[in-house]
């Protein structure tokens, strides 16, 4: 953290009578080279909230690759899933959508009921699905991440870091690029309901292609955001925002620094960033939802006013949200195939043929190599283009 920012924060919190819990973890990565362009407390354990659903989606993508499920597999809402706290899909108990539609709702709306329904569909129950999540986390080398549920509602045993979340996002893009249009979609229509993303980058930052937001009282407001612009491919992670405004503006600020060149490669790969293993995750509940929350938010606004009324903003582009239409199949009997062929999927974005034709198979399971050895780390940096 710069000296100027420390002084501004100290003054703001002195005026409010509060002390900051911790600096907000932030991370900026070049997705082509995996080089870290900026890192601040990127290894500090934090509660992921709905960023959890990045791993939920990854496990689903892996199961599709293995052939245990398909995009047409019915996903039915159980009573346990229906009873979860918001955000929700709006489906009733017994309501059914295809796995493809469920994944769109999971990613765009961040619906907790759909997360559990996906988990139950794939593994039979959520605990067995969570075991799959933690198996993937171990294979990815996420040394400060543990999952306790599929949706991200608060559990003290569920934690991660900005570094680990960046690696999950990199794995999704590298292993399963055909699903990236899900993350760049800004709204899903389900019947008469329009479910909209909370990712402010998608409608205010040119080149944004996803990926996921999250919020619970214990975490504050989190964001993993990817941008492709002017030949640069960047990934930003911001954890612990006091508001959606702060979370989105801070992510945009990081990305603009990377795009302008003011944030340059540090010489360190994101795979080599250290996690504070064993350190407890920061608990933001007192400052986000407690009796001092209003004062805390005002102090944060004083320290970082971008995007407030009458203040400049980094999110000035006017982008129409891309929409996807999901189909409520109603209550269906299990074991009966859906009586209609699914239309061929047309990618939302133009995709290079090599990526569009990428085959799915069990060999895509992550196996991060040891750094410095002869094996190639995975995710791999993209090769330099040779003319």
C-alpha cells in the first residue's frame, strides 16, 4: 500500500472513530504470461462468498468432460436447495432446468439454490460435491483454500485468498474456454423474470469478459474480473469492498493501470505468490453488517470516493448487457430424457477455431507442475506470437 493511501485511510478512520480490519486484498495478473502486475495482501485468507461458485462451475465443467453428466442433464431444485438464503433463481421446489441453463443462472445471478441443486445432481448430495471441490483445489495447488459448501453462504471453514481465486479463474479459461461466454453474460431471462449480474464491469468497462462477484457480511464485497482490451488480457481480484461501488471501481482502477502500463510485471508468477497458510480469514461482519457499518462505509467513501455522486468514475463505458434465455422445464419425472434435441450452441463471442474445437476429456484435469523443475506449470503462459 502506498504511503499516501495509508495516510488517507488513517485520517478517514480517525475521523470515523473506527480502525480498518485489514487492507483490501487486491491482485492484478497478466493472463497471457501469468505475471503479477500488482499485489496487495493477495495471500491473506478471506471468505470467498459467491466467488465459491467459480469452483462449483469448474467441477461441473470437469464432470461434463468426464462424461458423468451433459449440458442436457436435468437439474431439479430440492427442498433443501429451495430453503437456502438469497440470491435465488425463483424456481419452486421440484422446478427443473438443464445443466446448461443451471450454469448460466449460477454464474450470472449467483443463485444459491441452483448451486446446491447442481451439487446434488452431480454428486448425490452437497457434502460429496464439496469433497470434489476440495480435491480440485488440492490439484490446483490452492494452499490457502477450503470449501465447506457449493454456494458461498457463510461458513467459518470456507476461505480462500486473492491468489487462489485468480488461479481458479485462470484454470477455467485455459481448461474450458468454450464456457467463457457464460461469464460474460450480464442477464438471464427465466420465464417472466430477468436475473441480472452484479458485475459492474460488464456494463461500464469496455472489454470486460466476466467473471464473478460475491458478497456476505463476513467477506464484504468481492470481485474477480477479466478484461481483453488493446491486445492485453488482464485479471483483477478485489476482496472486502464496503460496497458494490467500491468493489467495482477498485477493480476498474487496477485494470486501467494494467492497460496503461503504469502497473508492470513484477517478475513474479501468480503461481509463485505466497499464501499466508494457517492465518485465520478476516471477518468483516462488524464493519459490513454491524452497528458501526454506516460509519465504516463513510470512512471508506472518504478514502476512495470514485463513483460516488458528483465524483469521477472509472466505469464510464456504455455497454448493453448480453442476455441468455433459460427454460423452466417445470416438474419432470427423473430418469426420462428431455423429449427434444437441444439446438447447437452458438458462441456469444467469436472464438478462435482452435479454442472452439477444443476437445473435452479427462486429461484436462489440473496437474500443476513444480516450479523450477522440468515440468511445465499449468495454467501455462500463452506463447508469444511470432511473425
